[in-house]
C-alpha cells in the first residue's frame, strides 16, 4: 500500500492534528464539527495530504489551529493559553485520523463524506482509545465500506448497465479514466463536476445529465 507521505513525518502529524483539535475545542471553544469543516476547506488538510513539510512538521498543532482559523474567518484570533493535561477525545480523534489518512492515502474530505466524520471518530474514543491503532483501522475500514455500499452511485450503475468498462467510457466521453474512477469511488463529487463533463458522460451513457447527479 502506498502511504500519503514519508513515514518519518507521521508521528509529528499525528501529534499535531491531535493538538490542533484539542486546542480548537478546549482552548478556542470552537464546535468540533464546525472547526473540522474549516480544516477541510482552509487548504491545511490538502497540504498535509500532498506531504508539504511545512504542514507536516514545520508548524505545531496550535499553529495549525491558528492557520485554519485565520483562513476561515476575518475575526482576529486572541492569544490562547493551552496546557494539555491528558489526551482528550478530541486529541485522540485527530491523532487517529492522521494515522488513518496516512495509512490509506485517502483525503480527509473523503473520510468525512464516507462514514468517518469527525463526530463518528470521537464516538469511537470510549471503546478504542486504549486499543492498538490496528483496531481503529479495522473499524474505520468497515465504516467506510458500509457507507459506500449503502450509497447509490448512478454513474457506476448506468455504466455497468451499458456494458462499458471505465476505460471505454473514458475513451468515448473524453473524461479522464482517473476522474471516472474518482467519481465512482466517491473521491470526487460528480455533483460538483463541470457541466460539460456531466453532459459528455450522459451522452455516451444515453441518459439525462441530471440522472448522474441524483
């Protein structure tokens, strides 16, 4: 399995993401789910995913929190006092998610959309925080698989009904194979695709464009 970045950075990232969430909730008094959405949209998550050393280990967890807040709000951020006494559920959630993202190379946004939201991860704290990380990985894998199975994927279903492989659909539509795979796996949201992309796919598949975005 290909991991997201050099494992030499992993311990730093796990500790920093744990501290970032702990500090955001327990020092800055942010709502966890709201702050985590800020983390996903601020660009900080994506910088970690691509292995930018500044975001992997160049900034502390508290500094990461400040970057997220600064990128997501125009309000000045006051000086905060943060003295961690123990690993809180928020710390553990960030720590475990950082490991799982590195382990799978899936984006934090993908995990959030597909059964592993930050609130779900925190809910696992009572039963898993003292267990080996492999138990968290097994649980996370199962949650994501269940989520993907329960979700209808019109593109995949219609492509299979049309007896086309992903590559054949890519060749006929002009949409890259990588993007088709991303839409079908849930890594990319087809509802946010360019109109011409949806029209190209629907033309080949012989369906209305809106069917692919249902």
